[in-house]
C-alpha cells in the first residue's frame, strides 16, 4: 500500500509566480462572496443596533456639516470660492463622495483587529473582512445621494443625464480605498496606533482636497490640488452628478491608473501576509 505524503513549505505562495498567485487571490475572493455578505450584515447591524437614532446619523452629520459651512461662508469666515449652483448641492455631493473614501478606509483599517477572536479560531480568507468594511462605508454615501436628489427637487434643478455614469466614475475611488484598506488593516495588527492616525489624516486631507469648496485657481492650494489624486477621483464623479461634464479627465485617468497600481500592490502584500495575521492579533 502506497501512502502519499503532503509536504508544506513556508511562504509557498511566493514561489508560485505572479499569475498563479493572482489566480489564487481571485479564487479566494470569489469563493468568499457569501462570507463577505454575512460579515457586512453583521457589522452593519452591530453599528446601529444600540444607537438611538440609528442610520439617521448618516443624514445628521453631513447636514450639520453643510449648515456650518453655509454659515461660515455667509459670515465671511470661510470662502468656498465661485460655485455656479446652490452651495448645498455642491457640498452634499462632495461629502457623499468623500465619505466613500473616508468611512471605508477607517472601517477597513480596523477590520482585522475588530475580528481578532474569529481570526484566531477559524481558518478562512481574510479579504472578506476588509471588503465587507468598505461596502459598509458605501451605505451612508447612498443615503446622502438620496438627500442630494431631494435638494435637486427643492431647487427645481433637473439632474443631468450623466448621473448614470457616476456609479462607474466612483469605481477608481473605491478601488483606491480597498487597496489602502488592505495595507492599513495589515499594519494595524502590528501598530494599533494606525487606526487612530487614519481618522486624523483623513480629517486633514479633507481640507487639502477641494471637497466642500471650489478648486483654487492660484497659490499653494492650487498646486496641492493639481497633484492630489483624491481631488480628481472626487471631482469628476461630482461634476458628472451636478454639471453634466468635467474638464478634469486627464488628471482622473492618471489617478485611476495610480489607484489600480496601489490596489494590486496592497492586495498582493495582504495576501502574502494573511497566513501570519493570527500571530499578530
């Protein structure tokens, strides 16, 4: 009787080659669709279960933010620049798109640490934890887009037909968020300060990125915006949503290519390291 022996090698995935490794990465994600959905439902329900206002917070926070900005602009403390449409439309659209990035990144960065007990007890691909966290961040943005259409009706402005292209236009922003979520969730298992630092960095970035104000035409802020990929990934979907077109296609294409490169590099690093995540939790 011939017995077969299975030999396990450390870091075998590194020796597979890029093509085999990529196939394995895709297979893990595809085979984990059900798990991703269940994690999303669990985390979403847990987030609002013991909240008095529940998901209403997704409306309250941006409305309070927009109201504050309107007051500051009217009082001359904060200058939003030249905007050709009612400012609430511009601000709500910008905040809705920005939160795809900010909320998704914050939740995904803490996804592995938050599921520490499950990771140490059950062997499963870790990607669904990060992916479900990014999906969870989409929900508040969808609610705010609903508020935006109410504002369209209030101001008696017809949305342009290019709103149909917005779901495609936000894909690069989601790809960048997921890629950064992979790498920061990994780093957060080693350095727990990362989760707190991301909230501070994102708050700083929202002031560097023309999200709630028009792009400056001169000065240091104009230079920063020119080389800020987040500006293009937010402004192009917003322009399609509000104006029916955009002049930022070149920057958007370069930012998209950068997002794809960051995504695959971070995903590959995450996949290679996920077998050792349990040791760091």
